[in-house]
C-alpha cells in the first residue's frame, strides 16, 4: 500500500513540473493555437496564468486521488489494550503519594 501512495505522489510531482513547463514551451514556440496572435506581454501573462492553473489542477487531482484511498481502521492489539488499562488503573507508589500530598495541600 505504501508503494502505491509513493508512486502516486511521484507521478503527481512529475506532472507538477512537466505541465507548466510544457505550457510555457508551447506558448513561447507558438505551438498552441492562437498564441502567435498575442503580444509578447500578453503571451507572458497568459502563459504564466495557464501554467499556474495547470499546477493547481494537478494538486486538486492529487487531493482527489488521496481522498479515494481506502481507509483501514487500525485495530489495536487486545493484549496491549488490556495491559494499558491495567497499568492506568493501578496507582504507583510515587504517583499516589504525590497525588495525596497535593490533594491535602489543596484542602488546607
């Protein structure tokens, strides 16, 4: 399961680098339709805006994929739970002495 999560993270990270670079390359080399009609200033603004939007789309898709991951409820070991409950219910010598002395001081 951890390998699948790491694989999805790696793929999303690669798309976060590749998508904006491909968009910027496409705008700068007039590979995208309509980009040759833009002024240099408009082409810079539009290509930057579209590159940023593409990164946000990749992040949103990654979040969506993470939300679809199966959630396995962790069941703690019953022996561990029994030992933990027993240790909490049994007062220790030092803790009970300090607790009782604190309660006596509060009463006074």
